[in-house]
C-alpha cells in the first residue's frame, strides 16, 4: 500500500508539473499569436478578434457632457517607407517601425489600442473620446511620428505619416460632427 501511495504521489506531482509547463506554453503561444514579433504591438488578427468579440457598448452620457463618448479608428501609413527600405536597407526599415511603435505607445493613453496593421501601417483604436478631439489626436500622432529623425547606423532618417480616421459607429449621412 505504501509503495502504491508513493507511486501515485510521484505521478500526481509529475502531472502537476506537466500541467504547469503546458499552461506556461499556452500563455506564451497566446501572446505570440496576438502580438507582432518586431514591434510587440497587437497584430491584425488580435484586433479583428477583439472587435468581433466586443460586446455592443451602449452609449452612456457623463454628467455635464452634451454628447456621449465615441470610439474612433485611426489608420496611420508611414510616408515613403519603401524608399527608406530601398535607400538604407530593410534592417533600417525595421528600426524605424520599432521606434515609431515606442513613440506611439508614449503619445497615446494606455486604453488606446495600437495595432501593427500591415507592413508600414498602424491602426489605433480609441475606445472613448469626443468627436472634437479626433483632429487633436491625429495631429498629436503625426507630430510624434515626425518629432525627430530616427538615427540608424549614423543615418538620420526623417519620417512622416499620413492618417485617416473615423468615429465609430459612423454617423448617419444627415448628421454632422
């Protein structure tokens, strides 16, 4: 009986260790499948799953606010990025993307989701703002992108961006913001 008990205890311990390792591996895989490996920003797949699974958020008014907060999407495209890659190499382009990801994290709120949408495209999901602040957010993002050249192997790479943005949900055609 004692030998059986010790054998079962050893197997139980081994099973607990294996389950702990499996849980860590699953957590790592979850992060890897939702993050861009270069910038550590969320990737397109994560964002699409997030939007698909997001519950419908009822409009809510805060005291003193005439309009309820809105959500917004901003799509950022790095200007002339192909020329950066062609002139300085793809490693320089990668360095530009990493620096821009850091700048965006620093310029935006923690509640704003920054996504690496494509090669040189970033998407920002703003979960709560006012329609009047969308211009301000877009200008701030463009300013932080172009704030200073990115230095890579002694080369000063000037970077600018184009931004398109829209409130969510989109207003009906007869409503102006």
